[in-house]
């Protein structure tokens, strides 16, 4: 079983209040914010590890590769995934501003062609752009079956099919995919029993979040293979299909109005807000 997990480096989502729009409105600034692994991609790494181990030890013959398209500094983000347990990493060097969802998907299709994974696991979206495009576009370019917003994964014992649980308004929809396939994961994928592979004992229970890499694993990660190459080496058209031309903060909200009773509230909703 070979799994590929694409990653993205984002500004620290825990300090989103520090995100600013430049005075000329030409860009979003994240000055002073620490770059971190996109949380949904971190959950994808965790899900991939759970699929390829028996609870504690990697299943013989299974492997996990992580990759990203980013500046060279993103090697630290890849090292984090290697410390978690990934086997090797691929860094295709480019500028973040020279990417859009379609280009990332087309580049990933080339990476898939080179690495030939059985499964591509991605976070459902990146917490900076929130475009939620790459997984769907990648599946279309590959012509592979896909499922999005996965909350559970159940890998068949023969590793030929994968049952994906998707939380929807009416409950949970379960889809059986024939591998190879593309799956994007949601927050619940790191639930204690969200991922099963018919190898890990049923009595084994994972934590309810992505694993923390101990110091020995962090040190070992420095020796794991991390290959670097320019994005252009994949031979894809580097043209963008979408560009952001300007940014603006949302209009400030007006202060709320207190009312003395329900009668006044209804009257204001009718005459002022005109919603009744």
C-alpha cells in the first residue's frame, strides 16, 4: 500500500487575527506569523499512518510519501510530517504567489504519475485560501474515483477497496471506492476509531488528534529522504487560471440596538429591518 499526502504550509491559524490587508489592497500580509502545517493536511498524514500500521508498527511493504509545492523554507513543514512517521518527502520549489488550485492539481497529477500511489489523501481545504478545489480537480485529471470530506476510512483486508464515511445533513453517507482513489479528509478523521485497516487490533484505540512527534522521531526525520526540484521540472504549464487582483476588509458592522420588550423588537423588525 503506497499513500501520497500533499501538504501546504500556511500562516498559523491560531493567530488569524494578525492577518492584515496591505494599505494598497494588493495583498494579504501575515508578517510575524509562524508558518505551520495546514491542520487538515496534518490530519491526512495521521489518517495515512493509521492505514499503514498495525497500531504501533508500520506494516511491511506499506509506505507514505509527503510532498509540497512551496519555497525552500517549507522543508521544515515536510520534516514535521517525516517526524510523524512519513517515509520520504518531495519538495517542488516555487513561490506561493505563483500557485492556484488548478496548477497544484495538475502538478500533483504529474507527481502521482511518477510515484504511482494506491491512494492520495489530502486535507479537504487549506485554512488560508479555503478554496476546496485541489482534491476534486486532481481526481478529475487522473480520472480516479474520489470522495470528499471523509470522517472515516475502512480499508479492505485485500487493500483493493476503501469505504469512506462522509458526514452530511441527514446523517452519514458511506461510499465504497476501488483503489487507486483520491480522498479529502475532514476534522473527524482523527477520531479514536475513525480509521480501520483490518490489521490493527480492534482493541487498539488511537488518540483523538494527530500524533505528537517525540524528540527521537524529530531527530530521525533529519535523516529521511527529502528530494528537492523546481516545480518546472514536472513539465506542467505554470500558467494560472485564477488571480486575486485586490483585497478589502469586510465593512464594519453597525452597533446593535437594545429593545425593551418583544413588542418593540417585532415592530423594529417590521419597520426598520423589514424582515417580517
